[in-house]
């Protein structure tokens, strides 16, 4: 993976900018992701026929809070506090610029950008009403990503997707080691103030969630997304951008 300095030197004015290699997905991986979504839908139907699904975490609290929360939860709450969230959108719907982020909760490059770039972008553009940030979660990395994405979509139904995603990034483990399991999902949900934890745990297995997951895969295919994180701002596409390139893209969209 090239360094940030070298990547900046190689960057030109072309509409597609690759700051880092990012997490890449081959056509085979994308096909597997679609197959997993279809399997999940079949499982949901079987679950309904056989009497429904019971929560895998019956001891989960009713509502999340910062009490006994995961590391970083208070900072995440502070970052997004007071900014409107609706589904996978952060910021005012009327904001003139839109930042679309294709991401995977297991992707280490997504975690890096989230920690080093997004806080300043949120403060400078989203909180001030100049831009809105839209998440499009993918499952490039494996089965753990599928479960994590479903939980994130369920959190979006309660308008707390960004808090949930950021807490998982802060506590991210090594890819496909099982870290993003039911226990972690429950702990992350319980660390988001106001989030109804048990409702999220049930909703993540719904047909509606599976349908949205398939839609994000479709949108990624249409946008020719082959790595995470990929940002689309106006006509500019950036892979794992540094702050300078992302800010430049947003400023261009605002002109």
C-alpha cells in the first residue's frame, strides 16, 4: 500500500482518485455476497414458517446508554450529537453537497479514514449544513461483514447508523476472526444512547433488511465500486481518501 505522501504525488485531476489501495472485492466476492443475501432471505422465510426467531442475546438491555459502554462510545456520541440522522443519511436533507461512502465494517482502511478524515469533514461540512453524508454498507470481507451490515441497517431504522458504525470501527478486530459476532453487535448497540437494542437484534434478521442489503450491492455494482472505502462526491470518486482530497472534492461540489 503506497504511503499518503507518494499517493498525493501521483494524484492527478482525473475524476477517479485512488489515495490508497483499499479493501478490494473481485467479481467472485460480489457474487458470493449476493448469494449470501439470497440465503439469508430463505432463512428468514423458514424462520417465520417454523415459528420465528428468538433473540440471540436475551439479556441485552432495552435501550442503549453510555453506562458500561464500549471504548470510544462517549467520543462517538459527542461527534454526532445534534446532527440530524435519517436512515443512512447524516446531516440536513437540504445540504447542497452529498458525500456517498461505500464501506465495510470489517475494512481496516474504512476504520483509518473514519478516524483520521471523517471527524473534520463532519465538523466542517455536515454540522454546518453544507454537506450530508450517506452510508452504503457492503459485505466485501466475509460472513462477519454480512451480519455486521444487517445490524447496521437495523440501526439505521432507528436513525442511529452512524453511532453504531463508528463504535464498531473503534473496537474493530482482525478481519474474519469472529470478532463481529452477536456479542459484539449487542455490546455496540447497547453503547448507543437511545437505541432500542432488542428491537435492533430482531430487525437485523428481517426480510426488509435483506432487501436493503441487496440494494446496496446493486448500487455498488452500478457505481463500479471495487474497494472500500470508496467515496463519491459529485463527479469525483475517491478510494480511501486523505482529508485533502476529500475536502477538495466537497469544495468542488459546492461551487
